[in-house]
C-alpha cells in the first residue's frame, strides 16, 4: 500500500468515525441523553499537550461541534 493510499484510507476512516459520532450525538440529544451546551464546551476545550496532531484534532472537533450545532438548529428551530 502506497503512502497516498494509506492517507486516503486514514482520511476515509476519520470521516466515517466523524459521521458515526455526529449521528450518535444527535440521537442522544433528541432522546434527552445529555446537555448539548456542556458537550460543545467540553469538546472545544479538549487539548492534547505536546502532541504534534493537536491543531488538527482541535480543528476536527471544532468542525464536528459546528456541524452538530447546525443539525440542532434544524431539529429545534426555536432554540
């Protein structure tokens, strides 16, 4: 497997996990399973001190939280 193929495989896996997480989080929210604002805050504050991947992980979490907030606005327009 070439490096490009490995990177594409990894990117596909990350995207699949992100979509699964969004689905689970939205399902939990609609069932009253957690406080959405608390989850958003916790995810935006997550850090990996000293890890080379930290800026990428933070950007991904921020994107996921943004997507979850957008989905929430469509589900709960009065919020």
